[in-house]
């Protein structure tokens, strides 16, 4: 039943984020363990997640990605962010060519202990990851890779419909219920 509720919260068919004068932060994080891998040092055995946060609207979109190469990440960013947008990232090499596709691309260098330079930062998306990881580790404790997209949908919905954006409990509940329209989750199918 909980997965059906999460499916109702998952938003689809969205317009591009940002726009003229807009700022979108992009960053990736790692959580859990990929199916069929053993735990080892680093993050190679963990699930990679890419999140995009629109600073102006407060909306977030998260994606379970295969890896953190430019081939994995750049197409998702291009499909979800308007070309007129300013992109903010960290120093990751996979972001190096984003300036060719968007109005501007600025980055901070965490390796050089730089986290904010004027309006250039990824603190908003890092704040989202803080809430997401606290919820995943503290509330759910385990999530299989095949259901990760549903949990991401839930946390995206909760972040994008929070009190700070003027959405109270009643309105948030109504939006979740409206998300049921056109969706069907039958648990015992091959394409879960």
C-alpha cells in the first residue's frame, strides 16, 4: 500500500525547470547498495542519485542514475532544465560542458574548501540531500534498488510541497490524492 501512495506522489510530465533569470542547482549523492554488489570502500557499490533544485520555485527532481559520468548525467539535466537557466554545480568534471547548453554555468570547489562564492553554491540541493538521507536512514532504514525511484518521488513531493512554499497539510494531501489519476500500481508484475 505504501508504494501505491508513493506512486501517487511521483510527479510526471513536468515542464523544464528554471527559465530566464532562473537558477538550478545540480548535484549527486550515493545511498544504499546496488543489487548484486558487495560493500567496499568508496561509493562504487552504492546507488547514484542526481537531484536538481530550482532556487526560485523551490521544486526538486531526483533521478536514480547508473553512474556519475557526463553520459549519465548531462542528458537528464538537458531534458529537465530550460536553456535560459543558470546552472550551479560543484567541481565535478562531468559538469564541465554544461556552459555550452545553458545561459551560464558556475561551480564551487569543495576540494579547495570553497562552498559559497557570492550566489554560487550548491547548498540548497545539499540541504535536500540532508533531509532525504535522514529520512532514508532514520525512517525506512532499507530500500531495495528496484524501489528507489518511488522513495525519491516521495521525498521530491514532500520537499516541493512543504510549508515554506505555502502548502499546508490539507493542500499537500489533496495534491497527493490528485496524483492517483492515471496511475496504477499492481505489485505482482514484472515491471515493478
